[in-house]
C-alpha cells in the first residue's frame, strides 16, 4: 500500500464527454526523494484521508440534527434546545448523550475516489469528488 502526502489546492470542474466532472486539485508535498506521482495512473481508485473542517462549538440542531422545540404552546426560549437529558432515576447524564460541543476537526477517510488527471511536471493530481478539509490542508493519498 503506497501513500503520499498532498496539499489540497482547490475544487474545480471540467467538461468531459458532455458532462461536468467535479475534481479536487492536489499538489504533491515531497518529504523525501522517493515521493513521486509515478505510482498513480489516470482512472485508478485511491483513498484520501485528512482532517475535516473545524466548526467550533455548535448546538444540537447543527451538530446532531435535532429538530428543536415548538414555537408555540407556552415556549419562549426553547426553540433550539435539546430537550430532556434522560430519566431521573440514575441522577446523572448517561455517557454518549448527544449534546452541544465541539464539531469538526476529525480524521475522515474517503474511499474509492478516481484519479481524473495527473500533471507530473507541476506535481498536481486531480481526484474526482470531494476531499476532506479546507484549502491548504495536507491529506494522505493512499493507493489501493
């Protein structure tokens, strides 16, 4: 299993056979002399791993998809609140409860992305589809 480290440059698209192909442009980050794009070929499937975008401290509606409370029936400021935290018998919050907290900045592994194009002179590789992270993030490209 061969892998290289690449820098996510941007997302773009190009036309191929009367259809739009969304691609992510990756630039090779050389750590040593053996790192090269020669191990990849166009049309080959690869996996990409990296850190997702950080979103900071988020509430339960954005983080877990809760619907929130009703806007009527005596509710004043409970629109985006999580609701009940559990039964009264254990008298504590059970571990794993979906609550507000830090979202993003997790390691994401995207599999079966197709190499759309390779520019060996500039050190660019275009991968079909979305790659985790924001522009400038270093990701691992893993050959299957």
